[in-house]
C-alpha cells in the first residue's frame, strides 16, 4: 500500500450535485474516443456503439461516481468529424439510453457533453454530410482549415441571427430533450476549447457588429441566451457548462487577460443562481493543461481562483491532477471549500478503476498511452494494454493527424 491515498479525505465524502448525490468528488471528464458506429441509413458514423456501452460501464464501477460523456453532437449541423456520437435522432437517443441505464445500474451518474464544433469542424466532413460550415465570424482557426475549406468548396460563413436562434431553439433544445429522454442526470454545454460557444467569447474569433459581439456583455450573450432558453426546457439543476478560460488552442488566443470576460459570464450565471436557477455545476479546465497536453508548471499561465470567487455553486476542475501524486496536495487543497469536484480524463482511459486506485493505492495507477487515445477499433479502448509506451513516440504521434475509423461495432 502506498502512502497518502485519498481514502478518509473530503474527496470521499458525499456531495449533492444538481439533483443527485455523489459518493465521491472524482469525476470522469469528457474524453472523445471516436468509437461511434454507423447506422444503416447514414453517411457518417454517429450512433453510440456497444463498445462505448462497455467503456462507460467499466468507468462507473465505483458506485456514486459522476461520468461526463465524450463530446456529443447536438445535431447534424453541429458535426464535422467522423465517428463522434450524436443525440439528435430517436435511434441515437435509444442507444444512449442503454449506456445511461448501464451506468445507473452501477449506481453511478452520467452527464452528457453537448457539442457544436463550429469553425474547428473538418469542412470535408460537413460537405459530405450536407451541412454548412459556420462560426460567429468568418475567421478560420488556422491556414489548414482555410485550405480544407477551399478544397471542399465550403466557405466558413458568419451565423445569421436567424441561424443563431435556430441553433438555440432547435439544435440544442432537441438534444437537451433527447438527453432527458435517455435518462441523463445532466446536460453539459461544451463551452471550452475553441468550439462554437467558446468562439463567441473571444475577440479574436468574434468580430460581430450585432448584439452578439463587440463588448464583453455581447460576447457572453450567446451562452447566456442558450442557458436561459435551455432553463425553460429542462430544469436548471440538470444543466451545466464547461469553460476553458486559459486554453489557447484551436485558433483561440488571448491578447489580454481572459478574466474580465469569464468573470462577467460567471457573475451572470451566479445572478441566475441567486434567482433560483442554479446550474448543476460549472466545469473549468485548469491551466496545467492546454487541451490534451500537460503544461510545464513553470510556464503555466493564469489561475482559476477567480472562478470560485465569482461562482458560488459546484465547480468541477480538471487538468493534470496527478502531477503531485501520491500526495495529491492539489486535490486536497481544491476540494477543501466543500463545493469542488476534481476531474480526470487521461488517467481514466488507462484505469477504469481509477476511483478505487485513488482511494486505496495510487501506486497501482497505469500510465495512459497517448497513441491509443484516438485509435480506431477496440485495442487500447476496452482492452487497455499498459505496455509499449515511450515519451518520444507519444509526442511524434500526437503531432500527426488523427486517424479516423469507419464503423466500430
Ligand atoms: C483523448 C482525449 C479526448 C478528450 N476529449 C474531450 C472532449 O470531448 N471534451 C472536452 O471538453 N474535453 C476533452 N478532453 C480534455 C479532458 O476532458 C481534460 O480536460 C484534459 O485531458 C485534462 O485532464 P487530464 O489531465 O485528467 O487528462 C479530452 C482529453 C483527451 C485526453
């Protein structure tokens, strides 16, 4: 037995989140794995697969744990990668229900992460699926996207006000309703990492001249309109959002501090909470990571301390919480306020029993293999093999484009 497991600490005290009570404060954070299957009628593969069913059931094994699903398209228009699940048809909703039921059978809980790619989408995939390529402003995230867009003859276009309205009232709304039909405990808007909602927040991706751009208030308006509308569709206690104030990836960068923009948004969400519309949780990505890559602690930029000063509800923080294992001082410090959950993604890929290991014996943690994150088929997914890992190969592979699969069942 190694020293300092988290057993007996606040991490293993129950906590109410939304309408459910978790047995512990360790959360599986969203982790895209490209294992959706092809339905009979479609061009793309967006049907939650039985591989996924097994994957989530394994990670639900410690009763009372909260899992957040991989990012999931709210509609066909939201897409732009192959092999990502959606929750917009009856068939997809039913396939998700099987997964939700399996997680509930283990007495754990599950939140759906709702995705709209926007300008980060692959225009070739959108073209193939007959969709538009849209963003708050027609600003490509990088030259590669611009090139692919020209090749696909599908230019990036600025969303019209009518399109924004439809996106909120139809795309996200139908997905939220479907998530409730499937029995999800929560619906988490993916507002991080340069995808559509996040691109509204940043000046370098939002140069709109209407009510959705031009000022801090206007740049926050899309997310607030979306949340206000969804609160009329599902209970606020079932709604959540993920934000990444410090992420500078996928074309997002900050010329000034992100704190004023994000504080305003959080303050608005706190005001709604004070009026009886409190979200289940707000998830934030820690600056210890940039996307899926660990940041050197010496060069790390910023801190999420401001988040918990403004937002008084439940916060879920994630990003390299193993850096000080096995002492886990950071986890103990962050949960001390009694309203913070700590999220893991990479170590959950290689440790389906992560919660047990953190509780009892962190020395048994198996290092993840980056090259297996997005591998098609089952190897390294439900049959994780901890062999064959080396840092150099990992880095090289990460720099290469992700390989995508056809159907994975
Ligand atoms: C393979 C992989 C896929 C990911 N997919 C998503 C995703 O779908 N949505 C999301 O918000 N974050 C995604 N992330 C980011 C994680 O949720 C998390 O913020 C990040 O990995 C840092 O946490 P960690 O250090 O515990 O891995 C992904 C990370 C990995 C490694």
